C-alpha cells in the first residue's frame, strides 16, 4: 500500500473541494456586491414618525407655538426664519444660519446659482448666547448659558426645543412634502482646528459604499475645479469619521429622513470657506457646492 500516493490523492480531492467551496463563496460575494451596489430609495408615503423622532402629532402648528413663545436672546433680539420656495424637489438648509457664520449665505448662494434650483431654508439666531436650541433636533444645551459647548452628551430634550425643531421640520415639509423630497442637504460650520483642511460629509446610513464613494469623488472634483484646498472626508469611507450630526440622526431630522427614505447630505464647512471675512473663499465654496450638488442629482443615485 502506497500511503503517500493515497495521501496525495486525498489531498487533491480535498483541495478541489476547498477550491469549489471558495469559488462558490467568492462568486456569492461578488454577486452580493453587485446587487447591493445601488441602494433603492423607494418613494415614501408621508411620514408617520416613530416617537423617537419627536414629531408632534399631525395638525399641531409648531411654528405658531414658536411665535407665541416669543424667544429672545439676552439682548432682546428675536430669531428669524428665511426661506426661498423657488426650485424643484430639493431642499438645502442651514439650521444654525447665524451661529455657523456664513452658512445662510451659502444655502442662499447655492439656491440662486444652481440651474436645477434648490429651495433654501435658514433658521437664524435660534442658537446663540443665552438661547441655544439645536433646531435640527428637539434639544438644547443648558450649561450656564454657555454657547461654546461641543459635547453632545450635555444635550437635553426640552419642550421649547421641541417647538423649534418641529417648526424646522414643518418648514422643510412645507417646501417639499417628504413623499416628493428627492434630496435634503444640511450645511453647518466647523471651527475645529483639526478639521480645517476637510469638507466633512455624512449621508444616509443605507446608502451603498459605492454611491458614497461616487459622491465623495464628485465633491472632490468640484472643490479642485474651484481651487478650494480641502479634502473631502466621507463618513462612509473615513476610518476616523468626524460626523457631528449623530444626535440629529438618533432623534432629529435625519431620524425622520431615514424613516422616510429621503436621501440626505450633512456637510460641515471649515471657517476659512464660509465666514464673513472670507467672502472670496465662500464664493468659491458656493460655486463648488452648486456644481457638485447638480452632479449628485444628475448621477441618478436614487432609483
Ligand atoms: Zn451647525
């Protein structure tokens, strides 16, 4: 009996079985990747939000409640809302239009510059010293009236903050009902020194990595074309993500949009490309965002 020959034969059999299994596995892996390449955003019925999104029942006029509350900061100034309802089924918004300096100008600039016009919305002065609503979620910060609180652990759900948040949601729905809203883009300002070289973008958790990479490339090319010296960092692909919208995702506007299958982008712009003493850079940013957002829509990422 030749053990070594039998052993070799058995080894060949085992090896071919192993190859068959691994081939089948890699085939399946490839097929899975192909079928998940495009995430389908189905047309939603208008939202019936779970409680954790903190929406009022239908029929409650949150903006009337905000008006009745007559919120003022310590100088007696009232916050204000600006919207432009001209455009398609696309909304670009700045929930901290004053505090995130320059973001109101950016959403209005993109709105007017873009051929496939975006409807724009800014909530201004709801987040400022002594009046610190988060607007895109039903919370506020309450730490000695200190506006410089960056730690979202300190956030508190609050009855007044719910009014402001629900008014914000109602404005978005008023511009485009959620069952018709094709894209929602939220613009924020980032003052962190460590993020000064980045345009930080987060999107729908259900979006495929491939689509997220496509979006990253679109934005990077648009920034490069306008001479904006920033690197696009996507939450989907970044090993060290810097998405600061987590609270809004858990119980704010992104919670609502995820449930409604509305795709969104959450964009944070560093100071050098948005502040009032950086108008030339801000205009480059507006041109880059206008070009990129038109391409995101044209890329037909939504089936
Ligand atoms: Zn912000």
